[in-house]
């Protein structure tokens, strides 16, 4: 028996909630499939699948509490009240998750209605990460060291004068470590810390839940409407649901260059800014600034959220480069919630297919600005590159 479990249905990234609200409204009949990708080639000990199944089965007991519902209604007025009623009645269905282990290899596949299965990805990754450290008996740094290290990072970021959020749920060392990090960030005086992507911790510590949408939003649109229309329709549908709220657009699902071809003056004015998640951050900043200027928009009235594998050195380099040119903020993940003296896991879970009306599966792909982060069916990747005229 292991005691690794989720404590709240809101122990999830905020963008899963915001996307689920949109999916309930716009795509209630869509069926999708997700798959676990072990990028770091981690070895899973014997019995890992059984321990993970046990933790997944416990998730069926989670339910939105009255206090959590009140927090959501008060903090997120742009989320529809009927959706909050839906979330109050929602429960995880473990039959949507297929877990299998062969030797040290782990397979996890989630399949079902998109509006239901969308909430699985982040908690599954967090559970896999926590179980990995526990079942391999890997000892982390002490609570005091973790908190001291966090405060030192917050001090450095405050000296730089940049705002930052905690984005570390999916690859956290454990729930306990993420809680220690949040506690340390909240106790720091004169902090530039502005919130967390984790809704449960945002509520627990009285900060803003932060996030808009993920790559899967664009990947689904590509499968549903074609690669040429994916960015434009994904953004259009987002605006239809949120009417100007949650205005940070993710830019690299089909490369930044393709994104900016479709991020026209209307979208550039409507969205508050863009999020950088792959490729050279300084090059991305130049492209973003040039795009706003070309459309007659002062980049200082817009901002970039940088969120790709950040550490203090990268944050400092980006800050020095962008200061006075465009607004900036940072979403720091693993470097906050899994800096405990052990090697962080390199794991993801991606949308891999959307079911067509004829029941055939349409593979989904992601072509980020880093070739190593391409995901999906190789044939479909080549097809997407051809359609979008992407050259390696």
C-alpha cells in the first residue's frame, strides 16, 4: 500500500479547467486519446503499475467542495456558472485510464469524451513523478533546504524586478514539496510572486490561479479543421468563450513563424500577450516585438510569459534582453517544485488522437520550435510540415 494520492479535484493546472469549460460549451461530443511519453527514458520499478492504479482509483472519490466552488465563482468570474455546477457533479472515471507495465516500461493511455478526460493529464504526471521517487526510495533534501532554496530564488527574482508564477504541478517531486515551495513564496516579504497554475494551491494560499490554454487546444483544432485553420480557429473559439478574458495566446504548437502569420491585427489587439514554450527565448522576443510593431501596436502595452524550462540564469538573461522593449513575466515549473537534490523526471502526456464521426482516429501532432519536442505520428508530422511549408 502507498499513501500517494490527490487531495483535491482542483489539484490541477488552471488551464485544464479553463479549457474544460470551453470544451463543454463547444465540443461536448468529441472523443480523444492521450498517451504518456517517457522522454527521459526513466525505469519504473516492479509493481509501479499497481501502485499507480491504486492512486488513480482513489481519484474517483474526489469531488468539488462548496468552498472550492465559491472560490472559483469569486476568483474566476469569466467562467460560466453552469460549468461550475457541472464541475460540482464531475468525478474522475478510472475506467478511462489504461495502465500497463512491461519490465521497466510504463504505458498510460487515456481515452474518452474530451470534456471528461481533459482533467487527467496533469494529476497523472504528478502521481507518476511522486511514486517514482517514493518507490525507488530516493531521498530528497530536507524541508528546510527546500524552503531556503525557494526563498533565495524569490530574492533573486525580486532583485531583477520581474513577476513570476509557480507552474510546477506536473513534474513536482511531490505534493508536499509543492506545498513547501508555496509556503516559502508566501512568507517572502517584498516578493514579485503573483500566483500559481495550480488551482488548489492558489485557493489554499489566497493567490491568483494562472493559465489560459495548452497545446492540446490547437492540436484538437488541427485534427478537427485542418492544419491551415488550426491557430486561427483555436484563437477565434477562445475569444468566443472568454470575450477578452484569459488573453494569453500559446504560440508554438505549429511553430512561432506559422502562428504569427495567423495572429493578425485583430488577435494581436484582442490578446494581452503570448506565451513562449520552446526554442530560443531571445529570438522569440525579437519576433514578437517585430510582429506588434508591424501591426502598429506598442509592444510595451503587451507582454510575453516565458515558461520553457526556466532557471534563474535564463530568467536573468531574458530580463536583461527584453527590459524596456516589451512586458515580460515568467512561469517557473520544475525548477521550483522539483529542485530537491534529485534529478527531475522528463515526462509528458500528450493528446495523440481525435475520433472522427466515422469512428476513425485522426492522429494529432505538435511541431514546436524545438525539433526534439515534436510529438505525434511521424507521417502526420511530415504532412503538417508540408501543409504549413515548414522547413527543417
